[in-house]
């Protein structure tokens, strides 16, 4: 039996390996200093038991657990962490972790956990054939559809006809499926692939009735196996119908039936370009009328994407035209992908934000320190859900010394840039907890820029004095009034 120990602290890892070898002398131990190495070892030769440290560089324990649960569901995972917090344990359990040990781990706890793992693995190996096969199918499917391999999964009949469904956001639990179905999670969405036969859509709708009311489903046409990529793209396109269609199931055939032309003719595009050079409120009124036109008539999401793309193009053309010799990479160009948005209100907001950025020229290299700080704050508001590097913004966007800009930012705002970013994200997290009461804590963390759920939970608690789940429970029980502003306890430091 192979046992993997992933721990970035050298002496802690060596001590744990030695203790495991003494408790299980016949077992082979594999040492890993971070999560990426752990995944590489599993790909080379899978281990039956994994001890995972929660906080590791490159890839943390939760991220490792998610991949292992999806690709090697028979593995028995045990978390090692110094965080004595129930929310971490619950998140870990949802990721397939069986045990949760607090550091420093006592000899008695380690012996008990290892004994449970050895016994559990033995039982799993007796009964896990179908489960392992399904996980391998899901992994092969995700690798193919996400473009990481050109090899078509070989577990389908070559003459099979398949239908793709995209569920967004992914439901908390996986629906029961027959052996002919495959599924995998892609970011916040769940991809289902089923034989294109009669009754499949009804079955998916039956699942939907028991799901979160926010779950929307994009549905492709039934297509031959060699067109699997097309089926996936059709489901993704169909899902964008949620912008204009108030239903659970969105079919690609509906997209095809909606008009593409007429929504944003060339004359309208040229008028918008002229307005960009005039008053901001005139361009804003134009955008609002465009959104109202989308509401008032049957319109294809492809037409909306085309129109929004051309508006962004006109705004970017203006920025590039007026850059006055500044390098193009220094500009914060406008880009909006409506397939990531759920409502026309969100489309309008992003267009309005982009318009304000262009009108105020906040995307250009600022001319003074006040403009530089305004640029940084606006950048956080626009891109808080992504990976933001202050050093890159300072050196490559603003062409300023990062240390000097950091001191000036603190002096002008009363907090460091990192504190400002974290506080803004925590405020957005509060809003999402109120707006989406059934969304998972991990999904909200990711939407706020934190792939590591444990980091998100710790920062939320430090900022608001309670964990996200406790905050949500307090809302449900009326202990907190969602309409009343809550002051943070202290500036959150994500270091």
C-alpha cells in the first residue's frame, strides 16, 4: 500500500513519514513538498492513502483534494492543519476528505486515522470498480472538451449520438446517472453528457426541479460523437439565453431561431462612436436604450454578444487613438464576455463601468499620484475576482516604483493596497451571501478572487467577526439586518 504525505514544512514532513513507517512498516511512503508535486506523483503511480497539509504553496490541500476526488475517488484522504475551524472541515469533507487532524498530531490520533484509512481502503477496493471507472470517464471527458488533449474518449460507441447539458451554477450534489452518462465540473458549472435519445431532456428537467432555483441549463442538439466539441459549444451558447429567457432549460435550437440582424446596425455603432467623444451621459443613455431594446424584442444572445463586442471595440479604439505614445500594454482595455453573465442588468453594468473608465480616461497612465491611486481603486472594482498583482500594476501599467506607489497609496487611502483589495472583496462576499443564499461558500470565495476556500474563510472571519456560514445563518435567523451596513472589525491583511 502506498501512502503519500504532502507537507511543505521539511521537518514536520520528515517526522510524519518516520511515524507512519513505524506504524505501517510494510507500506511505501511518498514525500511531496507541495500540492503540485502530489498530483504529479498520483499521475505517475496513484497512492491509496494521502495525508494533505491544508496550506501549501503552488496548490493547497483543498485544491489537491478536489482533483483527487474527481480523478481517484478510491483514495483515502486525511487533512493536516493548524486551523481549528469547522468551516474548513466541512469544506474538506465536501471535497472527499475522510479525516481532519489538527497539528501537532498526537501519536494516538495518527494511529487511529491510519488504521481507519487502511481498513477503509480495503473495503473500497472490494466495491469501487464502477465508481473508479466513472471517475476515469469524467476525467477523460473533461481533458478532451477543455482542450488539454486531442484524444477522443474511447468509452463511447463510435456511432453514438450524444447530447450535452451545461448546468450553471453547478448543483451542490451530483444527480444519479446511468452508466451511459458522464459528468465533470468546470469552474462553477457542471457538464453532463448523455446519449441523445428521447426522454433525456425530461430527465434533466426532473433533476432541475429538486435543484437550487438559480440553476439554469444549456442544452445542445443531439450530435454524432465526432462532433462532441460542437455539442459542448452549443450548450455553452444555449446557456447564454438566460439573459433574455425566463426558463430553466435553454435549447440551442431556440438560439438558432432568434434573429441575428437588426439589433445593432452600422449606423448605431457609428452614432455610439460619436457619443464617446462627447458627453458621458449621452453615451450612457445610448447603452441604457440598447439594453431596453434587448428586453423588448426577441433577440439572440449571439446578437447581444456581437453588439457588446463592437461597443467594446469602439471604446478600445478611442483609448488606443488617444494614448499619445504610451505603450499599448499599459492600457486597461475593455473586454466583456456575456457568456459569464446571467442577466441583462449585469451586461448594462459592465458596459456602464467600461464607459466611465473610458470617459474619465482612468485606463491611461495617470499624470499624477491622485490619478494613479484612482486608477488602482478603479482597477480593483473592475477586476477584484481575478488575480491582481500590485507590483505588475505599478511597474507595467503605471510605470512607477512599486515601493514608492505603495507608500503613497497608504498615505492617501489610510490602508495598504492589499488591505484595500481584501476589504473590497470581503464587501462583495457579504453582498453575494445576501443575494445568493443557496450558493456554496467555496463558489462565493472563487467569485471574489479566492481559489483557496480556507484563505477566503479566514479573511472573511477576520474582517466581519464570523465565518461566511455563520454570517449566512445569522441572516436567516434575523440576527443581522441585511439592509444595515456593517463596519469591518479591522483592515484585513491577506499576508
